[in-house]
């Protein structure tokens, strides 16, 4: 029996026999179009990269420029893989009792990971660059082994993500290495990591034998990953519950808040104890650094609408990520909630309050942006007021369109739950993002920058004052679709 072909057949059957497979297929087709778009963009960049670098750096060879920044490319790739790459999995429970070797199943999983989008990038980005450079300056074994080394290092990251996702030791090791790279670039008394790495890549051009090192690293990481996955190939490893210290169990300060306090305690426990919600907290923290992309660039400092866009996102992380998946966070016990003698409005109000508090905490944590001046922090304050007063209600309203349950303690990528995202939710991102930018632009046109700031803050305050009628609108939408949501959550997810 060809185990690879058999496993591929089972994967197809699992997909097409799953509930709502048509919607999942439509999402995959949509993602495919986006992948083609990005493939085209990277391919175009790969074609023009050599001519651009040649014209821009007359004194430095284009490949020297690439070597100077290649380490940052790999760091960015690693971070992107960690956040976005969906690792292939197998339902090992069904194979443990069958006469199938563990090594074959693990090898199949690792082979499947090779078909990741990230593994194609070196071929469509660096291969055209290598071909053009060889045509202009002459092909050599060192040049082609330089490109092969990039492919092998990309493969190393592909397997390394397995370890980082599954092993705390590997995760901490990765954090330590990234910290060393950052410190080496910031502190002059440490040798620059990017320079050392670039010199290593340059050595491959001068002496092809040095290409053995990337090959050895790839082979070592692959063997370690395979060994690690084989050790995890047991029923108790995959299914047993970890014994963890229970935190956030009392939260007695909320006892005086009645049913609202009960809901808030449940939500806080939800955030602390579950894998998916802890990812929300991590991503919300990363949103705080969004402003650095814009506030540090001189080209954006004169574009105040773009600065406001950045300031809006800086405090919106928790609200956007958590709010749009209400009530899917409670999908595992949503039936029980709907059977209780509890006002739906209180349930929604607790979620809204959590979004508002999360935005306010983000505003406090963004105080270091005062380093860029009071002008910038005013933008962040105005965005936070709008997020709390209007954005929170729009985000909560968009959650009513979510009909896909979330498995809280299944480790997955932060953006993996794409089937829970609908076209209607996408349309509702317009008032969440486009409306405040439009208000800022119009107010700035008529009243100037300071008038725009005060207008956004006033709109946010009005939203908070009109909390009751706005919550009533949201409640009606949830009540109208309550039974559709119940039916959807009751369907067994694949």
C-alpha cells in the first residue's frame, strides 16, 4: 500500500465530507487568488530586483546588497511563518491501531509542509535575480550554490516552525536568538549579526564548499524535527489534558456587579486559560507596534490622514480580533447560555465592555508614543475614543455574521479561522476603518488638524453616551439570527 497516496485520499475525503465544505472550498479558492496575486508580485520583484540594485548601487555589486540584508529577510520570514503558516496535521488516533509505521506518517506530514507558500518565495524571488546576475556577470558554481543555500535556509525555517510551535524550549531559543540579533545591531561593541551572516553568504560565492554549512543546518533541523514529531506520536500526548495552575478563578472584585460581573469573570477566564484567546492577547499587544511603521517614516509625517490610520489601528487590536468573533468564543457552551434566564443584552454588554477596556488599556500602553511628540499621541487618543464609542459597536455587530464555532484549546494560527470570516463581515470593516478616516479628513479640511482631533473625540463620546440605544440595535440583530447561530454551532466541525 502506498501510504502517501492513501493519506492524500483520506485528506480529500475529510475535506469534502466535512460540514459546510462548499463554503470552505470557496474560501480556499479566494485564498488561491490572493496567493496568485502575491506570486505575481514576488515574481515581478525578482525580475526587476537585479536591474534596480545595479542602477542604485554603482559601487556595490547587487548581490553584496542582498547579502547585507538577507538576514533581515529570514527574520521577517520566520515571524511571518509563526503568525500565518498553517502546519499540516494528521488525525493520528486512527493510525495508532493500524499497521502503519510512525516514521511514514511523520514523513508524510513533513513532505506536506514543503508545499507551503513561503517555500515557493525563494524560487520566484531569488531565482530570477540569480539568472539575471549570471547572465550579466557570468554563471558560476558559487552563484548557484548561493541560491541553493537560500532555498535550504528557507527549508530550515519551514521545519523550525514545527519545533517553535510545539516546543517551549525551541520557542524560547528562538526568542533568545532574535534578541541577540536585535542587540547586535543596536550595540556597537557586539559584532553585527547581519554583517556576519552576509559575510557567510559571500564566502559561498568565493568558495562553494562553504555551501555545506546551510545544507548541514537544514539536515540537522529536519532530523531533530522528525525525531520530535515521532516522540509526540502517542494518543496520550495528543489528547491528555495538561495539568495547569488555575489562575483567575476568583476575581472577587466583580462579585458586586451581578450578572454582568459573572459574564466578565467568564470572559477573563476565557482569555487567560485558552490557547486561541491567549493568541488574541499576543496579537493585540503586537498591534501596539503598528504605529512604528508610520511614525518613524519621514514620508508619512506630512500625511496626517495616514498617521491617523496608524493611530487608529494602534489601539484597535483587541477590539478587532476579539469582538468580531463574538459569540463564536462561547460556541462550545452557547446552547447552555441560550437556555438560561439571562437577558441577551447583558451578555452583549459584557463583551462590549471588554472591548472598551481593552482599547483603553491599549491607549495607556501606547504612552511611549509621546516620544514622537504630542501631535502623534493626540492622533492615537482620537482613534481610541472613536474605537471605544463607535468602533466597538460596529465590531460587535459584525460578530452576528459569524457562524463557525471556535475550538478554544486547539493550537492554531492566529489567522487560521478564515472560514469564520464572511463577505458581510468584510463589508463591515469599511465603517470600522474607512469611516473614522473619512471623518478625520473632512474635519481637518474644514476645521484644521486640531478640529479633526476634537471631532473624532466628540463622536466617540457621543457613542458612549448613546450606549443603550446602540446596544439595543446590536441585540436585535443577534436575537434575529440566534437560532441560525445555534444550528451552525451544533454542526460538527471537521
